[in-house]
């Protein structure tokens, strides 16, 4: 079953959580949320025109979801990143930021450069990440693919 969740989900989130001072929080059943969705759609038809569909089974319960993390910590990854010798000789420095996917199996892939002064520095970082193992993210106690960002600064010591 698919449920339409645009701004409506934000509305429900605010309605469900209440303010910090509130102690009476509302726990919505699917039927109540759906009834409110149907009512809102009928009274304000334009509300959901730019909505995206979301499979209700893919919504993560925040109590049982986690983020991907490096299996052996960041120090091991930092040790794997080598300064390309030619760039070191030429004095090339800079910050590299990449975004990538950590798959269910703990491997990284689908890299996208966000910031980098050179292709070689980006390749040094992405190769080190590819050689690293991650503990995958979890959603509702199941391993899932997740997005991850990593930034590294190449700086020469003078």
C-alpha cells in the first residue's frame, strides 16, 4: 500500500509530537492519519499536488534505525589515504569531500565528488573508502543502503 506523504507528514509529525511543554502526546493510528489525509485532500485539493509517494513499509522507526559507521573507526581509513607523490612534489593542497552509498553488505560505492581541487586527490580518497568496511545502516532492524559523506584535507607541512 502506498501513502501520499508530502507536507502532510510534517504536519502529522508536529501534531503527534506536541510541544516540549506538552505531556499529552497523540499516538496516531493508520486509520486516523489516513482519515486526516483524506479530509485535507478534499478540503484543500492543491495541498498534495507536488507530493511524492512513499511506501509505508519503508518508513524508519527512529527507535530502531541507525547510521552507517566505519567498522574499524576513522583512524584506519585516514591511514589508508595516501598523498599522491606528484601532487605532493607540486605543492597541491586542498579539501576533498565525497558523497557515497554504503550498501547493505558494508561496502561503499556510487561515489559523487562534491568538492575537490584535483581528480588525483579525489581518487586517493575514494580508493581508501572502497578498501574500508562499514557497518551498514539499519531501518526497522533491517540492513539498508544509506548515503554517507566524507571530507579529507590534504595539507603539506612546511
